C-alpha cells in the first residue's frame, strides 16, 4: 500500500470564488436598483463584475452566495438576491429610528445556475436608504 502525492495546482485553476465590499456608501438608491460592490478582494475566475455588480456563471452548477449590509441609526437597507431578475432571497436591515446603534443583516442563497446566468443584489422596492462602505459585503463561490 502507498499513496501518491496529488498536484492540486491544475484543479485550482477551475475555482470560481469572489469576495467584495462596498467601496462607497449607498444612499437613496431607488427601486430595484443593483447594489454595486466595487471593492474586489478576490475574484478567482473573473465571474464578478465590479462595474455592473453582477455575477455571471462561467459554467453550469450550484453556487453559494452571502451578503451583509450595515445601515445607520434611523436608516434601512433592504435587499433581494435575484437570478436573471427573479427573486431568490431577501435581506432586511433596519437601524431602528432613535437608536444610536448600527444594525447589520446577512443572508445567503444557494442557487442552481446555467452558464451565463446572472446573479446580483438589488434594492427591495425603494428601500435602499443607507448602507456603509467597508462593512457591507457580497461573496460567493461554486460548490
Ligand atoms: C504542479 O503542476 C504545476 C503546473 O502543471 C507545475 O508547475 C508544478 O511544478 C507541479 N508541482 C509538483 C510538485 O509536481
Ligand atoms: C472605510 O475605509 C476607508 C479607508 O480606510 C475609510 O476612509 C472610511 O472611513 C471607512 N468607512 C467606514 C464606514 O468605516
């Protein structure tokens, strides 16, 4: 019996994963507007577009996404994750009027995608009132 050392550098090339943050604060975005996470920390496979805020599946598969929004006292920032414009999940964060505390909310979604399908975060109705840069993030990867 024995074992063979595997070289993983070949499979690593196929990894699809991204991690981003808001590069600037978002205020009064309007109805169903794309939230663009402009600070890209990781983008293996280049599937996330930091200009449009959209993730495009490079191949068929199951993908996992997580996003977190931090809002300010008296403000709120409610969002949806959509697949080609169809709602998959929601995230609610309300900074309780009058409080001096900040609130953040996180959600995740596991989504079956076909090659070229798109996923993005957008405002829920006209509820994108205020979200902080740095502390709001969006990430995902292919299982
Ligand atoms: C692993 O594969 C890469 C790319 O083919 C190669 O450059 C590297 O030398 C290999 N490493 C080992 C330990 O075999
Ligand atoms: C985000 O980071 C930048 C650069 O470090 C800093 O200037 C800014 O104040 C930060 N914003 C928040 C809300 O932490």
